[in-house]
């Protein structure tokens, strides 16, 4: 049995244990990243039913060749090819003896829930309580390696892209080059829509790249990441075109101190709210507290935003051992500029390994 199949079987066992604890007879999985995480299937149409003694995988005939290449040969799994998966479930009596069915509140649409409960009126649907997401917080060694590779690609692309930045090119030019460079060196795709914002626009935490031309004096914030084998990276760096002003240097060095201090404090078991506060206090003491308008970070893995939340609102949440998190403090001054620096960290016992190795020193291009 190869490592991927062994890992998948281990995930199934952990899911079934949580199902048992929740008195769940079956779990309905329609969240595509979770389906890939469990089965290896990367297509855009699939459903997975997990019971205590069986697995049922549903997709349509467009993916017959793909499932043969990708889907793990999991013990007790039956695959069905159908254009109407719920009708096929009824024909196959998949939910015979199922009293309680776990569903995802986040990914189950109203229409799908309506069709499901109409086809199986005797089955009670209950929240799955984020079973897959909880299990996914603690990464297996080979999963860490996938994210490490994705982070390495992001770092390599950054080191390449800063050589291309000069007055006259556009934010869209930079975004397109980031995408091209990432795929060229082995990424499957981008983790999310690439963020490239410059000048006054760099004060927008999640602004999209436009045809705005880069000019001297601009701060440029680039937030991007890539998928490798279904696992994502997420990195942000801010650079300056020409000489940075004293105010830009002050803001940058404040954010840099915040990220370095939080990186050093990150460890298994630390309270998420406390970790957020470590970085936030540095920014507040520098007088920029009201301009740090988001959480410090988040979990990272099969999706770019996962648990845990590294946030002021994360009361009682702890950073799990073996998790991957981001640390991304920022200061955003409306009408002026913004700075954000983001790293990906692998939490390992009493410390953390930084996976995004691109330079964080102030760069004047």
C-alpha cells in the first residue's frame, strides 16, 4: 500500500471515529477540496458518502478516465457514474438504515438539501460539525512537504518578479507574470486571485490588480500562493519602487517587527487570541493600531483559509501541533499606502518553521 493510500485510509478512520462520537450514521461530503483530500479526485463534480462500513463515490461520465487515474482504491468504496447522483443514491439504497446524516452547513446549497430531504424523507440531516476541517488541521508529513513545495514556489516567484518591477509596468502585468512564473516551475494553479496593489491602492487589503501603472515612490503589495498536489501556499510581500520615504520605512519596519515577533512566538498550544495580540500590540504601540483591520492569520492546507483562526475573536482556540498557519500583520493608511508581510508556518512542538523563505527585508527597487 503506497503512502497516499495509507494516508487516505487513516483519514477515513479518523472521520469515522468522529462520526461515531457525533452519533452520525453517514456523512455527506460535497465540498470538493475535502473530496480531493479524502479520495484524490481533483475534478469539479463529485459527491462522497461515508458510512461506518462503506464508501460511495459519485461523479458523472465526463470524469470516467480521470477517476481511474486519480481516485485511491479505498477499502469498501463503490463508484457510481451518474448525471443525477441523488437519484442514483435512492436506486442503490445508499441510506438504508441511516437515521442521522451529517451535512456541511458551509457547502450544502439550499437546492441540494431540498432534493436530498425530498428523496430521503426519513433521514434526519444534522451538522457535520466540520469533521473533515478539524482533521485537516493537523498535517501529515507528506502534506507538509506539499505545502513546503508550494511555499518554495511562491518564494522563488517573488525573487524573480522583483527583477521585473519598474516604473511604467502595470499591476496587471505583475499579476500575470506571477501566475506564469508559478505554473512554469510546477504549480497546479494559483491558491486564489492574485492581489497586486500599488500606491494609494496598496491600502486596500484585498484589492485586485488593475491597469494602474507603477510609478516611483509606490509601495506595491503582492499577495499570492500556489497549489501543489492539492495543498496551498499563501505569501505576501510589500516592496517600494525607488527610495522609500521615512513614513514608509516606519510603517514597514513596524509590520516587519510584528511578523518576526509573532513567528518567534508561534508554537503548539498557544492561544490564537494571544498570538494575534502579540503582533497587534507592536502595531498599536507604534500608533497604527486602528489601521490593522484584520485577523493576524489563519490555517492553511487544502484551502487557503482554514481553521484555526488567529484572531482577536478566537476565544479558547489553540494552535494545534502539526498545523500550518499564516502570520500576516498589516498597516493600511487610506489615501497613502499599505504594508503587509505574510509567512506560512509549520507548527512543530515548541516552535514553528517558516516555510516562505523569500526576503522580508525592506526592498527599494
